[in-house]
C-alpha cells in the first residue's frame, strides 16, 4: 500500500480512519503532532486550519505517495484553501468521512463539493466507525 498523508480539519476523522484501516482499536485520541503509521501519515487538524502551518504540511507531504484531504459530511465549514491540491506535486484524493452520520444525500454532496473546490481528484466516501467504504479506499491505495 502506498503511503498516504491525511489532511483535514480538527475532528474530521483522520485518526479514526487510520485506526480502522490498520485494524487497531478504535479509540478517541487527539493528534498532537505528525504521526507516521504503517501506511499513513496522520496530521493534526491545526495544520490545515492555521494557514501559517501549511508549509509544515507541504514539507511532510514529500514523504507520502498520495495526499488525501478529509472532509466530514456533518461539517459544512471549509478549511481548505481553494485549489490547495495544486501545491502538492502528487496525486490528491478526497475522502468524505462520517457518512454514517449524514442526515441525507445533500450532506455527502456538500462534502464532495468542498473537496472538489480544494482540487481533490478521485473522491471516496467512508465511515471509519461503521466500516463503510473503507475497503474501496484501501483497494484503490493498494492498486497504485
Ligand atoms: N459518526 C462518526 N464519527 C466519527 C467517525 N470517524 C470519527 N468520528 C468521530 O469524530 C471525532 C474526531 O475523530 P478523529 O479521528 O480523532 O479526528 P481527527 O481528524 O484525527 O482530529 P485531529 O486529530 O484533531 O486533527 C471522534 O469523536 C470520532 O469518534 C465516523 O466514521 N462516524
Ligand atoms: Mg487525529
């Protein structure tokens, strides 16, 4: 599996998704710094919420094969700069998270639009908590 860096707001579900994919116990755990896992680089949400920390993301992303932007479908706030994907000279994918909690399809459509605005290419829809859509994402990351 190619190394993937997860980027997204505080609480967007990055760490939980990694726990699911890496078959670890699902436990709440605020990410305080960049964490290198087997297949993922986990980043604190602050790194995308605070523009002056973008450069940390850009440097850290050089260790990854794929950049993944995570957007929760139950959060309508946009913290990705428009076209952010273009600063990474690599493939950028989007991950809509927490689809188990969507009130209806419009929640998921809005999250997809936020990811598209940020410049993400292929977009996946997952629930780490309910293990929905995770296999599809993993298969894709294994394919490459
Ligand atoms: N309903 C639902 N909640 C989820 C899901 N994934 C994560 N959460 C919850 O969302 C909260 C934040 O999840 P985290 O995985 O810690 O979020 P994060 O993106 O790593 O946050 P930072 O480390 O602060 O950047 C936790 O309370 C999780 O239980 C999901 O698939 N569905
Ligand atoms: Mg985290």
